[in-house]
C-alpha cells in the first residue's frame, strides 16, 4: 500500500511530459487505490488470464525454438495436457525436459522427458518409492479410490495417470485432465469433483475399516470443504437460494489479525454449515457406494499399481470398462 502511495506522488510529475506511458502489473487489483484508476492515471485495464489451448501452443513454439526436440514430439499434445499452465510454467516445463534429456545423455527431448517434466512441474521432485508393505498397499487403495470414483461419476474429468511414486509431500498421486477448456463449471461437475476427492478416504474406510483411516485425505477434505462452501455461499447451488453470502475480499495489510465480519446472522451461518455437511455427506456416500460395488476391479487395479507403480489413464479406463457398464448418476441431495 505504501508503494501505491509513492506511485501516486510520482505520477503527478508526468502531467507536463507528453509521450510518457506508465505500465504496471499486479496480481491483487482488489487492493488498488481508487485514485490510481481515475482517467489520466491508470485509466485502462488489461486482464491477462491463463493462456487457452492456442495460446499454450504458441508459447511452446517460442520456448522450443532454441531446443533440440525429437520429431515425434507433438507440441499440440503437450498443449492439450497442460490446461491452467501459465507462460512461465510452460517455459519451466521445457527447461526441465531439457535438463532431464542431458542427464540421460540423449540427443533430443522426447515425450518421455516431457511427461516426467509435466509431473515435476505439477507435483514437485520425485521421491524414493515405498517398499512393498501395508503402507504402500493402503496408499494404492487410496489413489485407485480417487481414480475409479472419478471415472464412474458423471461429469468428472478423465483420469490422466495414477502413480505411487512420491512427489513433494504426496506419497501417491492421481491426475485428472479435462477434455476441453473449462470456463464455466456446472453443478453436476462440482458434485463430481467433490465425490472424486472423497474417493480416497472412502476406499480407506471401505477396505480397511474406520479405525484404519489415515491423514492422507487431509488436503482432499480441505478442498472438498472449500468447494462445497462456495456452492452454498457464492454460486447459489443450495436450498438457501440465489444469495451471495460471502465475497473474496481479503485483509490488505500483512499480519492483519482482525476477524472478518460476517454479512449474515448466526441462524444463516448454521444453515450454511448444514448445507455444506449435507453436500459432503451425500457425495461421500456416493463414493463409498462406488467402492463397494466395484471391489473386484479395485483389487485388480491395486495389484497392478503396486507391481508397475504407475498406470496411465487409457489403460486404467480399459480395465474399468471390462467390469462396468455405465457411470453412476449423481443422487439428488436430501437437504
């Protein structure tokens, strides 16, 4: 905020100097002083969003121009697999692939290095795989739970990869990649995402019992809670109706320990909590139902995952298709 005040002071001196254009960028337009946005100051705003498919392809062409890339590498395929990547992410992706290529003493970047670089950019450095044991089998059931619930839930993104190779803080990972660019997300898709996120805990619960559930679903539960709260308080997707009960305003000053003031009563707050619990409970029951009904194929997938440590999405769907006929229809919420 002191930087903004300094900008205002300095810009006063530009009035008599024609031909000077001031350009600034920020990730927090919500904290800008309104005086900065008056005509004569920063009176034009350009929103720079994440690149779309064609944008990613163009960025990849720029950053691959000075690198040795094998002829079989398709930049179009890479662009399809990287929704949500910024320009810096794509540059980092190709740099990581180049480093891996040199480390393997290859002449040119191949899709193997690209795939490994995508995993590294998304999830972090590769860790040491677990030795076969109870912990590894439990993680395998957790990840297969995510993958099979996502695959058999209507509206969910398709599985890209399931792996037991640790990356960053995660002991195992399941990737989902959308078929197309997603601007708007439907109610069905949100319910599907919540159900898929709960698939890991549901698998632990059904397979090993309530006493053996682990802390592995901690991040999943945080995301589930955030998604379901937004459905109730921002998107009008609950029985509370078409009312925005919360906004995105955040404290401007670092270290601000004040409590955000609620714009609704305690009675409404209790109803919000009730709606959130109802959404999460129903999605969790749907996830457990999928796990129970598809136990044979889950056991086969877990054995295969422990053996290979990674199952690609196409192979995963091919195995699931042999044992199932249609995706589960989302049940109506009983709120």
